[in-house]
């Protein structure tokens, strides 16, 4: 079956071999999709089994959201309201969601994650990473990963999210549980392992232990780093060869140098909707990009620090407050996310790519920033299927 998106006014390919400028743009073309794959970029009017008329609008690669916590129960709206009245964000709020999630049935969690995944898709997100982290027992983390695996192949164990109440004052014992029994139980259900390196969560040695044990089992690693203050996270992520150091809100010169020189090309993944929701300062992405590091943007959709699936909102914040150009932000939300997930096939619209695209209700991708807060994703195509 061939699907044609016809009459595209502006197509972002993200490939300078297939179009102009840093986004590889083409004008007045049709995108031909065969099955799950992009087959060709043709002049308008080409035939196909199914036809979408883009009517001169802009088509972009689907967003690659490399950092989310979609599996949870409960609501933390009150915590957000208190923050807007001046209360600080604290890692301990995670335990509120842990209690609600432990008490939820698997069917309830599945319904919640499916609804949030659908919401993300409506916002143009066609590839997504989903973490556990609100179970914190061997059985609950396993259960959360199985629920996440129903929606994505990029599942991440985040047992080292916060110390659970039954281990209060015994963080090292909990780390030992993760490194042994828990990883043994869940290794077949996750592609990645993550840890929260922050005061109030886990220190550098504890995170190193978890990620080293994960790597020894052949799992990929990523790290929550420098979210709430300066700390060892970013440099630890580089030292361990993590795929990604996420948040990067507080960066020293040495952190930026380490990212730029990282032998494994550890991606600096910015989560600006989190800085919005927690009233943290925005990171200076300009310095990181100018130093030569690879950057990504992700939503960090979760009930505590960033309850949004709008990548457009993240792009707008990155341009408005992080000194990124619109083109840099677009790339960070597509090929940047693909780099953070080590899936280089994602984030482009060229022959042979997975057919993941968003038709915008706008003549240009620039409207994602120019018209903030508007639902500009008219239609999402995921692996060749109109979603
Ligand atoms: O990435 N920082 C740790 N984890 C999430 C927050 C989770 C929560 O507050 O529930 C984050 O911001």
C-alpha cells in the first residue's frame, strides 16, 4: 500500500543531501510512503493508494521524545499550585506518585499510559522513550516496564529514582537490590537503565554502581544530571559513556567541555518544560552547541515536574529562553532525540527512513514558535499509518 502526502508546501527532511539548509527543506513536493517506510520525494500530483492533501502546509519528521515517565497513577496538581505560590520543587515529591502507582492495578496503568501515548502522538511525537521509576520494588518496577513495553521498545529502568520509604536511611542497601536482584529480574524488559544523580536522590557512587551493573548486562545507560543544582552528574554520564545526560540545567565550563569532548558522544538532553514547571533557570544551550556537543530536546512528561507532551512548547522555550535558533531546536527535537536513543534512522524524512511525519496546520515549522500554545499538529503519520 502506498500513502502519498501531496501538495506539501514545505517539507523538512533533516538531510542536506535531500534539501536546502540545515533542515534540508524542499518546497512543493509529495512524500511517497510504502508500508512503514518513506519511498520517495516526488513532484506534487504523484499517484498512490491513499492520498493526504497537505494543501500547501508544512510537513516535518515526527518528534523523537527521548525522556518521559508515562507510567504512573495519581495527580500532583496541588504540588504544582504550591510551587507557583513559591514552594520549591523537591525530589521527594516522587514518593507521592510511588504510593499511587503501587496501589494501581496493571490495567489502570495500561489505560493511563495508552492515553498519554495517544496525547503525545497528537502532538506529533512518533517515537518515545518511557521510564519506570514509580514502583521501586522488584515486582513493581518489572510491572511498570512491562506496561511501558506495550507502547515502545525504548523502555528504561529508573529504579534509582528516589530511595523508597522501606529503605529510608539505607540507600546503599537499595542500590545493592537494584544492582543484583532487580536487574536480574528486569534485564529482558528494558533497553536502558537510568538514575537520578541529585541531592535528595542518589550520589555519584550510587549512580555509578547502578549504571555499571546495567552495562555489565549489556543494557544502555542514561543519567538524570544537574537538574536542581551543580553536581557530578554530567561528568559522570560522560565518564560512563552514557547515551545521554538529561536535564543539564546547571552546567559549569568543565561540564560543557566534558560533553563536547565525550568519546561516546553523550547527548546533552534539555528538558525546558521542566525548568518552566519547577521555576528553575533555563540552561544556556548556545554555549553547549557552540562547544560542539550534540543536543536533544525532550518533554520529560511526568506528573511531578513536567506534565506536558507538547514538544512544540519545548521548542518554543528553547528558542525563546535557551538561545537556540528555531532550526537548532527543530533538529534537537528530531535527530537530537534519535541520537539520544541511539536510533540514527529516526528523525529524518528521506527515502528509506521510517515513515514518521507530522502535517502542521501552518506554512512553516517556524509557526511552532511564532504561535505558542496553539495545536499546530494537524495530523500524525507513524510508521506509515495515519495515527
Ligand atoms: O525528570 N528528576 C527526576 N525525575 C523526574 C521528576 C519526577 C517527578 O517529580 O515525579 C524528572 O524531572
